[in-house]
């Protein structure tokens, strides 16, 4: 009888450990397990400069979505953003690709506008700012083209 009790306790402990590991994996991987929420919009850039799928989308430093897809459309990079459903983007919103810190990861920063028009689901952000190319900037400074 004692052996059965010990086996049950060990089995429960093992199940709790597996569920904890699965939860941590999903949270760290920023995976959507129970369906996608929010809506998508897109923006086009001449270059994404290292922006990756899954990168955060922020307004005023607050995460409001993520980069869902990056594709090539007529030699421009089309970045599809999944925005949280509670966030509305004005028609004159500016999308820019930024770096966290000096050599940190890339993210998308949205600067809201003052327009009364709202970008609908599947709509386009027309105002974009490409990322600053640090290597090109340093090269220009070194060779005196600044």
C-alpha cells in the first residue's frame, strides 16, 4: 500500500513539472496557443534592417502587438503587424523600426497621429521610417562623407 502511494505522488509531481515546463516554454516563446487575437495591419519599408518575425510592436514603450510576417512585395519589405484588439491606430500613425539599446534587438515603434480616421483591419500604415544603418553611418563618418 505504501509503494502505491509513493508512485502516485511521484506521478503527480512529474505531471506538475511537465505542465510547468510547457507553460514556461509558451510564455518565453511568445506563442499564441488558443487562437490569434487582435487585428492585422501592414507597413512597407525599403529595408527591415534585421527586424524578425515575433518582434514586439510598441506605442510609448508599451507592447501593443507583434510582428506577424515579413515578406517581399515589389522589392520592398512588407511587415504585417498583429495589433491588440483594444488599440486603434489613426490614419497618420508613423511606423518606425528601432533598436533596443545600442546593439539590442529590433522592434517596431508606432507613433500615433492626430487624425480622426482609423486604420481598418487589413489596412496599411502609410507613414514609415526605415531603420538607421549603423554600419553605413560609421563608414560615412570614418571616410569623411558626413
